């Protein structure tokens, strides 16, 4: 089949087939501009069977990742996997492919390979065991992927790719991440456990190993009905490895971030998860300038992360496509043209009378998000507000004082394999420590950015008579939720810094009697702590009011208790926030047991 001038690869990780059908219909708007491929790889359900007893934070990274063996496991591997789970994964994939076939669209697959396989398989086939690929500081159980340097292993992988292509003849692109989140290659420098693998393949370079692996996948696809383009999607090659990998790439193979022929348009970004529908038109407009480069043939549009933990709403996808299509049909170059395009979109969405305030809202949102990224790049909601549970856990001066029933709703879901650290260190981020604004000036800039987001939201909320008022209100809601998430991270970050400075006082077994002298400031940082604590209480109450008024549709969360995890908030977000507020009030005076309050 002759390729069109440009190829669009779109992904949205819904498990609902009817929703996918609507998504494919939206993606089909791009057909006049090029070939359109939609991702079909989303798993039908989480891989609960890989989570070891007692839980393991690192395994949650992998639990939703699509892989070849999770849809078409080789006959040697299949007996070691839950057959019903593999079946429903495959059924969903094939049903999505059928939808695309009916619309004349192509398919893509976004996976994570070579992934770890069950230990029972290695017991039967010990000679195929490859590198340890889990993170020793984040995992409660070690895991191993297959050695791809063995003929037998490559035959298995080629078979799986062959079956994928044979069952999904529309498949034109296979994207995969590696050396991260459950996958890995032998002797890769970036392996979390350190470079490792069997001795027999230690002499093989990273470039040669990747070349063989890619050629294996290409051979499998050709046997299944036709070759596919293969893209390595992540940056998990270190030092000189990546240069060696790029130099040895087979034909029709790419390392996405090193590939001048492809680009990613930020229709969404990982930093907004779990917020849904936070479309930044200016960011999309700026990114489309790259599309005018004649060498760019492949455009990636990720409307959600591949791990099904925060997808955009269909309304937001439609509006993001409005921006993209406009800028392709009439290319935009330079700041003036960018603003003209944004204004034209605002006229379309809000009407002439309300275009100006809506334009200002999107401009201020863009400025606020860029400022936040500059002064607090590590304050990512998915990591801190969600996986460290800043959003729903209470900010108290001494969390050890909480009763088991008070911490039961949040503590098991904090990303940490050490319960004591999860309980007592508010800024333990996946085994390291969260970094934040270094001084009052950068914190002040962050505060201004959050104020700008709230002001921008107010402008959109005022556009009640706009043609797209309902959508504009949803964007405003998303802005407010995002600001609340970052505000929580800020309060917990600086709150922990206070706890660190007063570790000695907080370790007192018997509360000290304050000195009987006048003091306007109290002892140590008690006033600063009270300010952080109060701001977090207000933040939780304001978010509660917002969610009770507008619902929880703009923040991604679990549909049931079973799916709640360190990366997915619980199904009763309002209830969890109410618990947070109640517990904080009940422990309001704890700080005065350790730091003397003012005495005027």
C-alpha cells in the first residue's frame, strides 16, 4: 500500500468499545491530511496476577502496560498466564481493529517489550532467563525478562509479532518502550538493578542487541502478512548506548526522540495526569510549526498515557483536533500568527462578544503552566498528589499519631515498599526525595502561577453564553483541579521541610512545657506550619465544594475499590477528601505538643 504524505498515529486508552468508536470517528477527521492509525493495544483489565502478596509499588508501573505476550503469548508461555485475562485482552484488541477496519483506518500497537515473564516459566526454561529488570528500591519481588540474544527466544518473540500482524492486518506501526516499567534488555546500562544478564551475551553491544531484536520483530510481522514500522518510544538508553543503537537501526526502524522524520504534538502531557481535558491550545499551535518541516512524515498524538491512568475527554480531543487541523491547513509561524490563530479559535468557541476574555484565559493558562514547569518541574500530580497521596491524605505535624483506622484509606496506596517511610516522609518520591522551589522567590512565582490558573478559570466560567460554554466550563474545572493538586504538593513539600528542621522536637516522648516568657513568633517554625496546615485545609475544602458542585468527571479515578492503586485515586474521591478534612481538624493542635505557640 502506497503511503500518503503524512502519517498520524493517535492513541487513547479507553476500554469501552463504543467510546473507542467515537474516538476513531474523531481521528478520521485527519484522513484528508494523511494516513491515520489508531492504537489498539489497551489491555481489557489490569494484570492483577503480577502483583505479589502485600503489594509492590514497582509492579503497578507494569500492570497496565500492553505487551506482545499479554495478547498473543507463545505456546510455551501461555500456560503460565491467566487464560481468561489473555482472552479478554485479545478480544478487545480485535474488536477495536474491527472498528478501524470498518472506517478504513489503520492500526498501531504501543507496548513495553521485552517484558518480564512469570517465574514459573523460568523454572521450566531456565536457559532463556535474561536480565533482572525490576527496581530494587521500589519492588518487593524481583522480575526477569527474556534474553533476546538466543535463537529460541527470538523465535518466540517473532511468533508473537506474527500472530499480532496476522490477526490485525491493519497494523502498520509497532511502538515500544524498553528498559523501564517492566521491560528490559540484557546488559543495558540503564537497568535499575545495574547492567546484568547471562554471561554468554555480555560481549554483545547495545546497538547490536537492539538490531537483532528489531529484526526479529520485523521478520515476525512479515511472516504475519507484512512489515510494520517500529519505533522505540522512550529514552532508556544511557551514555554511548543510544548512539550505537541509532547507528545500527534496521530499515523501517526508529528511535522516536532521535528521529528527524517524526514529531509529537502535545495534545496532552504526562504532567497533567490525573486531570482530564486540560487542553492548552497555544502549546499545540506552537508545536505545529514543526510540521512544516518537509522531513516530518510521522506525527504522534497521545491523548492519554499508554498505561490507562488518565485519558482526555472526547470533547477535549475534538477541540485539540480543531487546533491541529487548523494549523496544518493554514500553517502558523511566529508569535503574532500564533496569537491570531488562538483568537480565531476563541471566536469559534465563544463567539465574537466573548472571544477576548476566552483568549485571555487560554493565554494566561499557558503562561501559568510554563511558569510552573520552570519553577517546580518535579511537582507532578501523578507522582506526588496521586502516588504519594498528597491530595487525599491529611497534612498533620506528626503522622505517627494517626490511628490505624485514620490512615487505612490512604496509606496502603502510597508508592513505597517501606510502610514507615510512606507514613512519615511526605516527600519520599519513589525511593528518592522530592525537590522543589529553592527559595521564597521561586515559591512566590509558583503561587502566582496558581493564581493565574484560577483567574483564567474564572474567565472561562463567565463565558456562559458562548457556543461552547459547556466545554469551556469543563476546562475551567480542570484548571482548578490542577491548581489544587499542585497546591497540595507545595504544602506537603514545605510542610515536610519544617518537620525535617524540627525532627528533634518531634521526637520528644513527653511534650515539653513552654517557657513562661512572652513570644510573638512561638517556637521554631510553628507559625509557618500553621500557615501550611491551614492552606491545605482550605485547599481540600475548596476542592470538595468544586467536586460536589460539578462532579468528578474531570479527574481520573478508579471505578471501584479493586482498581485503586498508587497511580489511581479511589472511587470515592469526595469521601476521601472529607476524611482528610476531618482528620486534620481532629489533629489540629498536635503541633503545640512539640513546638510552643506564641505567648502575647
